[in-house]
């Protein structure tokens, strides 16, 4: 080990410890320097900032996993296997309620023949396990949450491939002795920690989405007489999924993020104020806490993916909430 440390501190040591001519000794030094250079280039090609991005590759893919996490958490709190058509529809919103978190609008699945449900399920699992989309069982030209998940799985796996060198998640332990150094180990340890954290989060998303999808698949197999058009299917919202928060527990998210209640606006009300208050069922300007709770309850009732929901009223609710939130903060 002391010899390794010495060689790391003195990059020219090969020229004096190797047997042979001067030319051969110097060539050995050049080889070792080029080998180190190749490793750094391979590492840089994988984890450096991407074009038009200020984030390194691991941070960038981690941020996209966060959006996928928010999407699965929010969408599965609303969807239920009995109303199969909703799994094929785009989301009516790009944000999870009054939170600032972004969510994807893509449907959970692109439309498929329900007589091939088992093949679709096995195909999705196979793509995950193989970490590619070669045998993707849904329509390749249509984007959906499952396709985004599998694409991220492929990207994350590819990110860890350093070519001739050990995979990213095995470093620094698998670092070749001639490349080993204290500073490099510290750098690679940080990268590995972030990489494995992203891997664990994506695995969790897959676990939760597959669990919910299996309940959906079971309904497809059990009801072959259902309409072939996914957009005409209907269901009752009584689903409860393991893993992420279901609809009945979403209010806990509000409690965690609750801020200081807002003082009621002490001046008169405009026509737009009255319209928003009337739509949300208030007689006066509410506190921020009351406004959030009322929005949450009405959003669950009006969401177009729920039975009896209405997309136009859901959009009007979002508009009313946004207006009252702005007015009440004055």
C-alpha cells in the first residue's frame, strides 16, 4: 500500500523503477499518464454537465426522477382500476394541487389491446429488468408514464457504464491500483452516493407503479366484455395503493407544508372576488389554511379522472383558487 501511495505522489517513478532502456522506461510513464487521462475522459463524458444544462448528469436525471415521483404519487391517489379509461388519458393539470411541484401530463399507459394485457404486463417488466426499450409492448410513438420510467431506467444504467473501466456504482472500491488516489476516491464516493440514491428512488417508483398497474391489469383480464375504446370505460374511485399517499391521506401533505394563516383582506370585494368566493363556497375571504383545505376537497370531487368529475369545473376551481390565494396574500 505504501508503494501505491508513493507512485500516486510521484508520477515519474516508473521511469526509474522499471528495468530496460531509457526509451522503454519513459514510454511506461507515457502509458500510465495516458491511461489516467482515458479514465478521466470516460468519467467526464458520463457525468459532466449536459448541453444547455447547468447540472451534472447525475443531478439532472435525479431531478427528472423527482418529477416522476410527484406524478406517480399524485396520479395514483386519484386513479382506480375500475375506471380503466382514466389510465389512458392525459392529466388535466401540470401541478399537484396548491403545491409548486411539477407533474407529468402523460397518461399512465398508451392505448393497448386489452386482450393482450398479460403480454403488456410481462413486456413492461421485461424492459425494466433488461434496462432497455427494445421490446416495449406499448405504442412506441406515444409517450406515457411507463415509457418515461423505463427510459429513465435505461438512462441511469447507461450513465454508470464507463466502458473499459469498472461501473460507476462499484467505484471507488473497484478502482485499478494505478489510478487510485485519495482525492479521486473522495470525488468518486460523492458521485456514487448520488448515483445510488437516484437508483433507489427510481426502483421505488417502479415498485409502486407496478403494484398499482397490476390491480389495473387484473380488472382488464377479469372484464373482457368491457368496451374496446379506453376513453369510454368508467369506474368508481375506491382504490388504495401501497407505497405512496392515497387520496384520503393527501391532506397530511398540506399539514406538513402549512404556513402562517393569512389575515383576511379588510377591504371590499370585486366582482371577480365574489365569483371566486361563491364558486368555492366562501362568504368572506378565508385564511390560507381554510383555502387550501377547501381546494383539496373540491379538487378531489371535480377532478375529471374521478367518477362525476368535470374538467371545465376543475379548471374553474384552479382559477378561483389561484385568484383567492393572490388576493388573500395582499
